[in-house]
């Protein structure tokens, strides 16, 4: 889930290039709707909203996608500039976090770490065909 189109493309391209299947939505509400038919292993959550609202949306997402791990991508500097108080999370809602900016290798390492959380489970983030 990504509300900034340029960052969405960069994250998507990085994950696709590493062989992952990617689905993108722009809002938490769209994510909840999409999860009625799509079951990802990892959800990358990067939407600048207040901490309490973010926690509430993550809880709704977890109710729908009980097996998914959530990676929270935060941009504390831009959140403060936008007047969002407490936009960074404290680790209570997500399974992992990255602070912007981050190198592509760090994103892929964190995705791999989250996928390894449930050893022996077949990944639904599947390699691309071809």
C-alpha cells in the first residue's frame, strides 16, 4: 500500500526484479477491499497518517489477512512537515519497519526476513514466470 506514486513504482520494481509478485493499492481502505480476494505474504504499508489511525488500519488489515506480515515504511521528516503527529510507529502494529530513505538491498533483506518468519510455509509471493 503506497500513497506516493513514484515510491510505489520504485518499491514495486525492486520487488518484481527480485522475483516477487506485487499488487499495489493507494489507501488503507483499498487494501482492506483488495484483501477480500488477494492473500499476500507481506504487506508494505507506506501511507502518511497519524500513528493511531495507522494502528487502526493495520488491525483491520490483520483481521482480513491473518497470515500476512506487515512492513511499515515511515518517513518521519515528511510526516512532521505535513503536520502529522506521531506518524512513525513503535513496533506494536507491524512486523518490521524501514525508515525512508533506504537502499533497495535493505528493502529486499527485510522482505526476506519477514518471509522467513513462518518457516516451512509455501510463499504466496511467488517468483515471476519467465
